[in-house]
């Protein structure tokens, strides 16, 4: 019988905030009966519970490697490590690069200082720019699907994850929300759960098409409560449902980013309000105040993919979650 659940929201650009929080919970030995995820939360949850190298701490800490060296990001504010060019030609190019031992050594290069990070990322940017693309007006997404999931998640271990694990995706063919559990989740299902409209094309599974569930249900509450009516407390990692994230854009690219984030902020806020109204007094809802750790002056850059921002968010998430859990969740250790 499930008594406690952890809900991990979507929100890819500041995902290291949640990565730090997950590491803090792991270090404190906090355990849940159920983990329910949406969007990028699915990737983070699987990194914590089924890491490829068997070590959730190093896997989650390594998420900062997605960041771009600051001097490079200031000149070209696009994350070419996450957003790859789409198409068969691009896939073939990346496959050939993967067979190149020098490129493989580049990926393993431990760029710990700013100069090394700049050199490594500049080389990766040059390789990304040289990649061909089939993008055209008939394309259904700007980018190839998230490229690195199988490198960091042990999908063979997912069925044996001890907490019951959920990830949602919206079925565009039946217009219903799918919620997959441990035994169903494979690379294709995770890809479907991360298929954010316009960024990525819908994912086809069988005869049906899916997009990211977080676009409609950022917190994946509905099936969690339907499937587990005996839940007594829910802990929420929500990095979207805060009005302080809304601000004027800095430039055209930032305006596009804000156009993606703004509706998600309102959806997440509404989900929390609906939950509190419907289950008030029956279930104890804990909202871990991760966003409160971000100084007001840093909010304009909170969605940046720069290395310094991802590192800072990781440290904030770790510190905030550790302090909060020590005060509120001692009974969930075990």
C-alpha cells in the first residue's frame, strides 16, 4: 500500500535545480512508495533511480555538463548539446562521429576549468555547425529527439525500480493522457514523454502519436491519486509554478523561450490550486521551496543553458532540499 509519493515536474532549462534536490534526498536516505513525473522530470527521476553507471549522485551531478561555457553562450545562446539538427543526414553524420575515436575522447575529456570548458565546447559547436540537416517547411519539429538518454539511464533496470514509477505523455491520436509505469518505460516511451511540441516532432508508438505530457499536466497528479487513493503525503518538486519566473524578455531568442515557459507556469499553478482545494485535509502536500533559493537578481538568467547557471542551480537545489528535508521528512528515511 502506497503512503508517500514524490512528484517531479517538467522544466528542462533549470533541471539541475531538481538534480541537486534529488541528490540531497538520496544522501539523506529519503524514500518514497511512488514517484510520479512529467516532462524533464521523467529523465531526472530515471537518472536517480536507474543510472547507467549505477551511481545516481555522479549521474545527476553530471547534468551540469549539458551547460555551455559562459563566454561561448554569451555569443551564441543556444544549447547545441541538447538541441540537435533533425533528419536522416544528421543522424548519419552523428553516427559517423560516434565511430571516431578522437570525438569519443573529446566527450570523455574532463573539462573542469573555464578555459578547458571553452575549448571543449567550441570544438563541439564546430562539429554541430558542420552537421547537415533535413529541416524544411514540412518538418514537424525543429530538433532531433533528446540524444543522450540511453547513455545515462539503464533501461534494463527500470522494471525493477523499487518505488512505483510513472511518466505521462499525451496521446494525440486518442486525445487522452497516457501514464506509463516501470514495466512499460523504454527509450521510445521516454522519448514520447519528452516530445515538446515544435521543439521535437511527436513520437509514434504503434499506430499512435504522443507529445510531452507536461504541456497539459505539468505535475502528473491525476492518475497518481486515482491509482493510489491511500496516499497520505505528497512531496512536490515544482520548478514552474511561480509567477516570479515571468518577466520581460531580454532579446528575441529569450522572448521565444518565455513564450514556451509562460503557459506552463500557469498550468502548474492551477494544478497545485486544484489539488489543494480537492484534497485539503485528506493528504498532506509538501511543496519543496526550491525556487525560493534563487536570488531575485538571478531570475532573468534562470532559463539560460550556461555552465555557470546550471552549476549554481544544482548547488541551490541541493542546499534548499537538504535543509527542508531535514526539517520535514525525517520520518521518510529508510
